[in-house]
């Protein structure tokens, strides 16, 4: 029996997009077009090329899956709506946020905001990777309660939604038991351009409070113009295998983001029995549950207290519980079942 065809639209061929294509492959043959949407100068050309692609292929399919709302989602959602196709849009984070205080979020841009809003309105269903992308509020960043999510920023979205959490390939992330955990070690993953979003400045501050502890920055070679304490080590870009080894030897994974759509890196580190220390934003506390530590407010003093508490915990046992938490709640098999079930559902 031949598989159904599905148009899959995405802004960039990220690693998790490759995974998503594999998840779909049991039921669908994906028809895709890879374009560089990051270069704004190419936007008119990309839109024209995409329209041609849609005109050629849209009648071959019943379903259009779009990853992230953006310029790339506008015409697929419009054409799908006009032709009665099922249009499912997966929202991940930046497409649901306007956070000018840290210069983050696609919804700060008028044109992007317009494209995303119309796409979500035309869609048959929205598939956020966490409930916090629909609506959330917290006072972590400031004493003032901040509100986020597409329901807050984009008024009038009546499209139904279903939360389908991200899924991690469990066997790709496991502790290498031949590598002992180094005492008093912390690791985080980020790029230099996301220091403010990921709370890297607070990690630098806290490193000064714990000079005998080591803090690893994966994904960063150096920070221009920033004086780093000697106990911060920049590891540069790491492959998945290299990152697995660093997770295996490090006790804690620290991610004190100011906003976070989901937190895939937290899950991967927890599978390697790193104990998570996360900020009280979005879905991060849900990922950690009872197997880690949550920073309630953006404060170096409170973070110091939390780390001291973490250092006295039963680290071996909590590390094992952290792995079980991800296996039971955020496996790729779970996402696959939920996603395929939704895409095959013709009720929308």
C-alpha cells in the first residue's frame, strides 16, 4: 500500500527536522523544499520559489505540515486553507514571543507578526511543543508579571490546538559509565548570540561565587569583550557524540533561560544523568519535575543558595531519576504516535 504524500515546510533543515521527517516516514512521503530564510535579502525570491513549489505539489497532498510560524508559513497556510487541505503548524518558541527586554521573539517584527498571525488563523490546527507557547505568565525576569504566548500576543486566534511535546531519541543520549562524574561541575549549551536569552550573564556571575567549581559553556569558543572568570571553560562547537561525553562527566546541567519554548538540551543532559538546574519559565519546570532544581527568580543570590542546596543532594540517585523522567515523558516514540495520529485525523 502506497504512503500518502505530505508537504513539509520548515525554515531550515535543523537536526530535529531530519528526525521529524523520519517520524513521518512510516505513514507519509514528505515533499519538501529547503530554502535559506535567514537572509532577508532573499525573501522575495524565496516567496516566489515557494509559490511555484506549492502550485506544482499542493494538489498531490491532503495535508501540509509547517514547522515554526514565519514568512515561510504564510503561503502554505493560505493555499492550504483555500484548497481545503489540512494545515498543521508546529510552534516552537520564538514564533510565540515578543520579549523586547532581551531583544527576542519573532512577534516584535510587524511583518513577521502579520505573517505568523495569518498563518495561525488559516491553519486547521496548531501543534505547540508546550502549553506555555499558547499562554503563560511569570515574574522570573522582573517583579512585574510578564505574559507570553500566541494567545496573548496575537488576539483573535480561534484555531484549535493540541500540545505535542518534543521527543528525544533516548538511545542517542545515555551516560557513559566508563567516564566518572567530576565533582562540582556544571555545563550549559548556548551560542554567543543567545547569552542574554539563555541567562549566560547570570552563570558568569555565579561562577565568581564558586571559584573552585568548573562551569563549561558548550557551543561557544569565546566571548568578545567579556572577561570570563578562570573557572569558566568554553568548549566550542561539539558534535552530539562529543556533547554526550561531556554530559557523562559533568554533574549538573544549568539552563536559566529568560524564556524557553521547550528545552531539548535539558532533556538530552538529563538522559546522561546530569542533574538539571533551570529557571522558573515556560515549560522548564515541567521537564525537570522532581528530579532537579528550579530558580524561582532571576537573582544571583538565590542561584547561589540553590546551587549550595543542589551540591548537598543525593546526586547519584537524582541523576538516575532525571533519566527516567525523560524516558517516561519525552521519548521520540511518544511524539511520533501523537503527531501521526493528529496528521491522520481528518476532523479539522
